[in-house]
């Protein structure tokens, strides 16, 4: 016994440790199951890379269905050319048929899987997440999907479309929804580039490239509703493109702009504080048709926007991606887009 005692003690301790570890893993498993649909941010992260998973949907599908002779690995494909041969010259004819149905758009875009597409014959130069803030604009969304899917495919992009739906009827918050879109999309894939896209703006020219540049890019120089003029000097709204690091560096959008206006100017200030410079494609290319609409109820003019804008240089470090708290109500992978419905709360007062 005297000899056995220390050994038995170690053994017994080992047994308890083993039991403890088993219960830990059961708890972790239960937590994982119940956290599937309701998740709460803020997420803690040091770099945007920390959020990502490596594989695209297409790669996963390849892995599931491929036999060695069928497998198209990215390495086997050449990089897509600098300018896609599929781009159409001049203005693309846009149609807004009231009889258009989601089923029609789905059958026109069979190569899109759960909102994601990759060229079959070359490796895309960039992987781009299109983020669209949305609530109650279903017809606009249908028109946009109808035009945007073929448009992005002609640009030979690897892309996915994310619709971020604000749940409930609190005042709309476009900027916070776009922050959520960035955080959620990065859980799927390490996207290079993010396009922040209003639901009602349809690009008229294929040469308006949905690629990210070395600097943040503003894509809506003109729209039908403004006689194709920039709305005002410095305007940075409607459709913008920032790469993963640029958006991370400015801490994303502010979460505090409830209602219409100011959030896009706030992003411009953040970009300028980082000494980045906004670039724009030529005016004859960066043209959009905005589907006509009136102001939505639930998105009244934000009277506080000028005061908030004055404080941006003081608060941007702690108001943005790193303070974006929300509850994901559901995440559905529909044929043409990933539908993320979120509870983003409501204004404080
Ligand atoms: N959005 C929604 N639902 C809403 C509000 C906004 O989906 O209830 C999204 C949508 O993506 C939209 C974007 O937020 O494109 C920007 O909102 P907006 O289109 O209402 O903003 P815009 O500046 O119009 O285009 C403002 C009111 C226009 C009044 C016109 C009177 N002449
Ligand atoms: Mn609009």
C-alpha cells in the first residue's frame, strides 16, 4: 500500500481530470448547438484574418463531389485576364418588368450556388462580398439580383451576395447593417473586397468594376435621379468598395446613425483620417439607374447627423466594427443570396 499510494493518487487525479474534460466537451457541444441561430457580437478579433475560414463554397462542393479526373483545383486554372472578354461595351440595357419573378432570376443564374459564383474556366483575381442592407424593398431587391448576378459574372469575379435584413420596426440603420454584413461574410470566407451596395442602384456599365483598388473606391459618380452628377463634393454613398484591410483599418462604419443620412459622410471622414484617398471611375462609366422610390417610413431624416459627424475624429476608434453588437435571428442560404436577418437594437433615445 505504502508503495501504491502516490501512484493511485495520480491515477485517481487522472480519472477526475478525465471526467472533468468529458463534461467540458459535452457542455461545449451543447453550447455550440444552441448558439447555431442566436449569436451575439461583439466578436473579439485582432486582425480581420482572425475571423476567416479558408474554403469557398465551391471548393467545398468540389471536395464533396469530385473524382480525381473531375476535380478542378484553383491551381489547375489560370488567373482570369486583367480585362474580362465578357464585358459589354457602353450602356447595358436595363429592364424593370413588373412581371419579373424570383424563379425567373433563379433559372437565369443556375451557376450561382447559395448566392456564390466562381468562373469555371479561370481563377478570379478577387473574391468579393456584395453587402446589401435591406428592409421591405423586395421589388428593388429582385430587380437588383436580376441585373447584378449576370453583371458580376461578366466581370469574372468570385463573389457572393449577402442581404442583411434589419429585423423589427425600429428606425433603420444602414451603416450598422453593413458592419454586420462584413463580420458575417468573413465567417464564410476570407473575402478580399467588400462592396457596400444600396438595394435600389443598378449599374449601367459593365466597365464599372466591382474590384477593390489600393484606395477606397466610390462607384456612384452619377445616377439618373441627379442628372448623372455627383450628389455633392465628397459624396461617398450608394455603392462603395473597400478591401478587407481598408475597412478594418477605419473600424468600419459608425453604429450610431439611426435614420437617413450622415453615415456615408462619417465613413469618408474615417477614410480621410487614415490618409486614404477616395478614387472614382470616370463619370461616363460610374453610372447607375436608381429605381424610383419615396422615403421609407422607419428611415426618417437623422437630425442628429451633423453633431455626430463633428465627433467622428474623437470616437471612431471605439465606435465601429469593434463595438458592433447584434443578434443573428437567422442565416438562410437561398439560391441567389445569403439572407442574414439581424436584431441590431434601437437608438438609445
Ligand atoms: N433601405 C432599406 N429599407 C429601408 C430604408 C433603407 O432597404 O426602409 C436600404 C436600401 O438598401 C436603400 C438604402 O438603405 O437603398 C438607402 O436608403 P434610401 O434608398 O431610402 O436612401 P436615398 O438617399 O433616398 O436613396 C432617401 C429618400 C428619398 C426621398 C426622395 C424624395 N424626392
Ligand atoms: Mn435610394
